[in-house]
């Protein structure tokens, strides 16, 4: 606990600087340390993934002494925080979220919440992404994450993890007293953007909405989905190295 109290914690997200989940995360972080900084996108960047702004300037707006909004992506926000806005000392821990909605399965390749934590990890900082699963966005059970996150973060930091790994945490869509424990899981199967909705504008020209519906396999044993649907907090270590080493070995045998 004493080590955490001295930590500098950086908060970011993909839902934007005014998101409810970011406010809840700030309350959680202030239970852990007095040195809390918030640097998050000015607007909703859901689905931005690990995109980096290169073709236009990145602008920053100071809201309070330790709170900034960035006209850019979650990746831009973490990069700006570490390289520019916190010049005297790097963060000791990056927390991203709390996302409204889960980041399970293949969500992680699209998610700006994951991307903020990924950028932290790439910069050599211990990083955790946090998401609150919800079936009804207007009835998100923020209290579940708020109740369980402080002790979970303390335990994760105490345990530690490799520098090329980030931690993905998903809280189940149950009230805080109904959580069935913690499960250490692997990434499951859950493909976002599984459908398109076609509409016509007033001039009769078609346009499309990418649906938020997912094609998923919630019963896959040991997965993040199976844990969350069983009422457990899913803790999934994600490796930054995307290389599939078994295939490397097979291709060497076949081609060399």
C-alpha cells in the first residue's frame, strides 16, 4: 500500500474527457495515490484502436492543474502526457477507462481503451485497461467497478507483470455484491462490427451504420467472455508481441 501511495498515476480513456467512466476512474485512483494526472481525448474516440495522429496538429487544452484534454486519439493522449505534459517525472502506472461496455475477445484490437494502455506499455510503463460490461448503456453498473477496482489494482501492482504485457480488466454486468470472484483468463472470441445497417439520406443516396452487434463465443472455457458472463472479474494479460511463434517454426521447417 505504501508503494502505491507514492506512485504517479496517469489516467486516460477513449470515451472522452467528460465521460462518466473517467470520473469514476479518477475517484478510484485517488484512493491509491495523491499524485493523479488525467490526460484524455477531447471527444469520444471509441473504436480508434491504436491510431496515432500524424497528418494534423495535436492540440491540448488544460482544464485543471493536473487535467488535460487532447484533440486526438487515446494513443496521442498518453504520448502527450509522457513526453510533454508530465516533464519532471514519468508516470509509474497508466490506468485506462473505465470504458462503458466490455472489451472482450477481438474487441481489444479495435478498442481505444486498450490502445491507451498499450501505448503506456510501449513506453515502458505498467498499464491496465478497465471496462465495465453492460447490457444497457443507460444502466451501467459503475458501482461494481468502483467497488472492486482499488483492491484489484493494488494486488496487480504488487504481483507485477512483464514490461511487454498490459492487463485487460473487465467487470461483469452485476451489482457489486454479486461479483463471483476474479478469473485470470485468455482472450476469447468476440468479433465486433458483425453487421451493417443501410439507410437512405433525403436525396435517396445510401449510407451505412456499422452495427455494435458482436459474433461471440461466450462458452469458450477459460476465456474472458466466459468469466464475465459467469459474474466474475476477468483479468487478461495481453502480450504486445503479436508474432505467432508456432507458425514461425512451421514455416521455417517448410521453407528453409
